[in-house]
C-alpha cells in the first residue's frame, strides 16, 4: 500500500511538473507571438502600409500562431495531434469554400489598399460604376454617383476591371462640339470662342482652351471646343461651355445649320445653332 501511494505521489508530481512546464511554454509562446506581431507592425508602419490592413494582417497572424502554439502544447502532453490538425485543415477548407467570394474580395481589398489606384475623394470609374469614392474597405468600395446614389461594389469586381481615376492628375479636359452652318467662317467662330472660354469660371489658363476644326458634315463645319478644369468643376464647366457656345453664336448672328434632304423637292430642315 505504501508502494502504491508512493507511485501515485510520483505520478501526481510528474503531472504537476508537466502541467507547469506546459503553462510556462504557453506563456513563453504567447510572449513570442506578441513580440513577432509587434515587430511585424513596426516593419509595416515603416513601409507605410495602411493601418487597416496592418490590423487585419496582425489578427490573421495572431490566430494562426496561437493555433500552432496550442497544437504544439498538446503534442508536448502526448496527445495525438494528427487528427486534430486534419480536422482544422478540413474546417479551413470548408470555410474557405463557403467564403470564397468574401475571401476574394478581401484579397482584392488588400491589393487596392497597398497599390492605391484610388483613394477616398477621387472621382473614378470602377466595376462599371462612375462617381466619387466615399469609402475603401477590405471587402468593398463605396462610390457615390453624380446623381447622389450610393453604390457598394465588391473589391474583386473592381480589381478585375479597368479603373479610370479622373482625380489622378491636376486637371481634365471637357470635350464639347459646336456645329456651324454652311457659309459661316469657322476661323472667325474660333476667334470668337477662344477668348470667351477664358471667362467661364474655373476654366484653367494653362493649358489654354482648344478650339479647332474637328470635322465637316452635311450641315457645315464642326468645331472641337475643349476647355480644361479641375475634376471638381467638370460638370459646371461642361454646362457653362454649352451655354457659351449658344450665346456666342447667337450674338454673332450666325445662321442655324440645315440638313439638306436628298429627295427631290424636299425642303431644307433648320436646326438650332449651338452645341452639337
């Protein structure tokens, strides 16, 4: 009986020591994980990584390292971890399959944040949607269109599409055309329009507005009218240019352009002069 008690006491002592050692290993492992995440955070900060992306990377790394730590400690206690690891792998595959779309958006969001093809406040076309970027997340991008409609687009749809960023440069060109009737001197019209465009608010002096002969059609000469402005003023300059063309041609007394019908005896159909 004394021998049995001695054996039990030895077993209890060994188990207690093993548990204590396992606890110490766990604490050391947790400290190492915290240290590794801290070092990673400093490296990412030094490389100007986005703070949101840093938090997600640190969170994912923390989960993975903690799982590895728990599996290692279970192995230290002699518990078979092969089936446990296989179970975790199976769960990971199942979750990955179920969340494949979400994970693809997450991966695309990480690339968008790293490479920054656009930022909040930029006017873009992405994923078939045009408007101002109001939010860039890891899973989706929020764009508000010019008619004040909010659209939420998955980042994978944007990353896999062509992105046009109209705010990437200091200015953009407003493309308009002006139709002249036969008999109207296009060079005179150009001389009238060019200085008048400079009077439109928010039109840039450099580069100066372009007014050139673009084409000829059945009504007469077509002028290209192209002022430059900042993206924020695009639509204001766009509409003001249309009004300026109509006003300038009206003040000059230009005849409205006509479409001449080809059929015998057909009357010429007048068209309103101004922006085409």
